[in-house]
């Protein structure tokens, strides 16, 4: 089935339409990653799985892709209640740094887009779609963790991730950014 007009689909829906979409997600992941040097294909696959496999296995309904002209331009992965995903958290040291924030901001996201799709509103549409999904499930907030001086901080600030908390991890400044959701729902 050809998908020509832009649409947002859950991972589950997208992979049912076209199982090859997983390869497109993997391509976007590596085009967005700061790491590009691997000893071999196995190490590269393990790196991809470390950051994405959990979402493919447990969060297909809460992770979304932006599809246009039968091609994935961007994706957003989300664990709606990361506070319950202890085994996933243990793999990623930076998440445990902010465990005290997970009650207020329980959902966690990652977002990546093809370089040529950035700056066109695709990421903002995915974030808004995800936030609506989470609000409908009474999730109080969503967060992400990034580098304190990363270029993406401005993008997240523009998308209402107004709570910021910086901590150190292995001599690196790590930034927790949160967006309240239930408050937004009450205002509307």
C-alpha cells in the first residue's frame, strides 16, 4: 500500500503496512547518531538495539513515525511510564541520574529525523501527536535526556520542554528536559 500524503502512524501500524520501515528507522537512527565508528556490523547492530529494541518490543503503540511519499521522514519512541521500566533504565546510566523526576515526568522520548526533513515541522508534529496520545492516557509529563550544550536544546525548548535540570555524569553535563501534560489538558 503506497502512502503518499503525510501521516503519523504508530510503530505497530507502520510495520504492519511495510515491515521494511524498520530498516528506514535504523537508517534515520544512524544518520542522527553522534557515534559512527564501529569495529564490525555486530557492534553496530548491538548499539542500535541498545537504544531501540526496547521500544520495538514493548512500546509499539506509543512510538510513532512520520510517513510521506511512502517513506519515513522521522520517528519518535516513547515509554509512557518509564518509572516502571527498570531493566531498560539500568542500561542507560544517565536515566538513573534523574530518577527523582520520573513521578512528575514519567514518559520518556527519543526523536530523530532525516537530515533533509529537519526544520520543516515534522518533529514538532510528532511531539504534539505523542503528547496528545499521552494526555489521553492521563500521563502527567514527558521528558528526555540530552547533552547540556547540545544543538537540540533549542528545538525542545521551542516545543514546550520548559523544565530543565542539569547534572554531571562522568564529567559531562547532562540535561533533563520535561514537559507537563495534564496541566496543558486542563487549560484547553
